[in-house]
């Protein structure tokens, strides 16, 4: 054994203590750390020849890299849709690394059973019945890939083709309808061989990002065969929701697979005042939910759900003698693109056990209230213009005077109080502030708004 490895093994408790101290100091200092750190040119160091040992690596990380990390776990990081990590989920994540379980197979531990329990709890949280099964994946994009791969197999079933055996070319051209599809849908279609050109955008309602269901029906009427419909339970710009029940009702007349992107909007189901947004989610054939967003677990973590596990197994089964028989309860390596992976379920399990439905409902309701607070402040400011109602947890707005949005994003980041991401809404360059961190409070909204006012005035 390398002497440095032997030394680190002997000193492991002290090493973990030192890493814990650094992490605790970073978390305690989130309030003082810049929300974002604009990148600077970096000259990569040469590959170490002999190595400095774990403590040397920790010291070098603290010196060279830690100061440039963003406070993305903090309460005023409002870019993308970024959750933090609840204390319980952080503990679960550290134990995930310590126990280092590979839940792909059920032959050697109870890790798979813990994941199945967690998936079941999540399905219940989002109002999905026992006909749904699911598995953990890296994020919403891979959840979308998984869901649309199952949809592709379903299209083949309708056409008398086994796509998983014969390939996407045997299926021929497919049609995918959506009103305001997330960019990951196009990525998934490209990845799955259905092609980006398979997507046909359907008109949305006036002043909305929600699909016009009547127009969707007209589009389905033109087809001679099955299709895929991608519906939104929360769009990125304005958290708009398609009428899922009305779309599902169209199945009585048309043959299509309903895939619902509920990456973060699905969490509206937790709050009684907003749960109506997700009505009909249980009518979907596949569902995307991102957990490192509003469940506030560490990256990377998402879950996919489907009511057709038989087709999912047909797509992703990985037959090999060393893996054993598939059986009635397939191992997870037969259900998603990955074979080996970490036990992503453990941080989510910890957070659900620690805070339950009520605790996560409170996070959702508080984030919505804070987003509306910022929206009201922006709506009353001469420097800014609110572009859409604050339906849930995202504020979409633009400067009242014409400004370069990318330059404005940089200026806000350099100011340090908050971080926002750019977008384009209804043809107008805009900013979006997404509230999904469990730490965010009213005081943070006051600081964010004050910073925006300063940047606008400057």
C-alpha cells in the first residue's frame, strides 16, 4: 500500500474532522459569501507526481479553489432553479459516500429496498397512484430521456415494432407535440434517435406559456397514428401549467403517450392553495421530477415515474450472467440508462424522514410567498417591469430602460448579493429569479431587491 494511503487510513477520523470543519465554516459563512463568483482565467496545475496526502489535498483545495465557489447553497442564489441541501439531506449525502453502496443490484445489500421505499413516498407526495413505478436518476434531463425512451417503445408497440430490438429507424418518423417544451426535450429526442425535428410546437394561450388544448386537439386530429404529447407542470420562465386534466381527456379521442415535465412545478402538489395546478398529473404515462430543486437535496438527484414498467424494462434491461435473473422485481440497472451509480435515494430519504410532508410543504409555501413579495416590489419599481404574474416561485422581469441583459447578469453577479439567470420571454430579453432554497427569508428578499435597485441605478 502506498505510504500516503496507509497514513490517511490511520488518520481518517482526523481527516474527516478537518473536512467537516471546512464544510461547517463554509455553510456558516453563506450569508457573507458572494452569491456568485464571476470566473477568472485559471492556469491548471501540473498533475502531482508523488501526491501530498489527503490533508495536503484539503489544504490545496481550500487555498486554490474554495474561494471561487459560489454560494449556490445559500438563500440569495436565485439562478436557474437551485435548491440548497437541508441539514438532514446533507447528512444523508455524507453517509452515501461513506457507505458507498451501488444500488444497481439487489444481490448484496438493502440499498435497493431503501430506494424503492423512497420512490414510493415521493409518488405519494405527488399524488401518483400504485400503478406508477420509478427510479432515481441524475436530473430532469435524464428523467426526460428515460420517459421518452419508454414513450418510443410504446410508439413501437402501436406500430408492431420492437424499437429496443430493431432500433429507432424501424419505427420511422414520430411526432411529438408540446406548447412550451423545455430545451431538454429536444436534447432527449436527439439522444434517442427520434430527432429534434420530431417536435411540433402547438400554439399557447394568449399571454401564457400554457398550451392551447383546442389547438392541441386540432393538431392530433391531423395525424393518422399515435403521437407523444409533452405537457408542462411548471414552465421555466413563468411556472405556467398546462391543463393536464383537459389534455388527458383527449385520450378518449386520440392515441398518444402523455409525458409530463413536473421538474419543479410538481411540488405545487404539496401545498393545498396551489395543488390545483397539478390536477391530472396522475393521468400521465411518464413524469419528470427534479429533487435537487425544490426537495432541497444535494446534486445530483431526480426521479422518473411511469405506469409502463414493462416497456421500461424492455428498453433498459441489461442481461448478463453475473447480474443474475431479472425476476418479478427488476433491479434498478434494468430500468434506467445507468448500471453502477451512487445511492441517490439516501439524502432524499433522510430529508423526508426528518421533515415529512409538512416540512417540505412549508418550504414550498414560503418560497411562493417570497417570490410574490419580490414580484410586488419589482412591479412597483420605476427601474423594472414585471413580465408575467408570479404564479408560483419564479419572478420574470426586465429592466424598464433598455439594457444588455448579459451585461446586467454580470453586474448583478459582481455586486455579490444575489445571482439571477437570463432568459427571453415573449420575445423580450429578461431576468428570472427562482425561489427554491429552504434557507431564504423575507430579509433575503429585502436584500435582493435593494441590490437590484442599486444595479439598475448604476
